């Protein structure tokens, strides 16, 4: 069985990771989480993730810090982030599950384009109102910074 790799890094590039996938035609889909803790963790209206097996995910440079977060559903959520720039990198429960949610915004640009299909939304009932119909709203759109 051939493997394909997906890579990523934090904003300051101090922490880097690699995900080994079984084959190139099984790329993970994006899962959006609208829970309140993910919103706070990302500073956005949702968290965009790809979910892979912990055994496939490996830090190749640097060591993230871990914040143990509470969960509405039981097990604690371990949130990993860069201690230098604060970039959220991944989250997983502490119940022995082999799943890890990797923040899709930390993927390399090429791999983010490859893993861009939306697969699911969770905690949809907590979706912020401004997110619904974003493409239909008539607002200024720019390809660059917020500065004029």
C-alpha cells in the first residue's frame, strides 16, 4: 500500500507536522465545528478541521503546548497549539480515541487545496447567524488586507 503525505505548520513555522495517508484518493474532508469552545479556540465563527488517526499524525519539528479543555459530552478535549505564535494545531479527546482533528488552516497551501471538500458540520445548531448565506450578502470583498 502506498502512502501519501499531507504537511502543515504553525504561523511562525516553529512547529511542523506530517500526516501519512493510506492512498492519494482518500483525502480527508473538512469538518466544521460550531461549538462555543472551538469558536473561542480559533477566534472565529467555527473551527475547520480534517480528522485523521492519531497514528497517522506526527510532529516533525517542535513541540506544541497542550491545553486541557472541558467538554459538554464527557471526556476532556486536549487542544494543542504553538507556544510561540499561539496557532491552534489540533484537538483530540482524552478518552483513548485514535481520532485527532487537525486545523485545516495549518495545512500547507497545496495540501489545503487538496483537502478542501466540505464533509460535515457539527454543532450546526450553534452556527453564528452571520455565517448563513455569506455568499449572498452584498459586502465589499477584497483579495488582500483590510487596509485601503
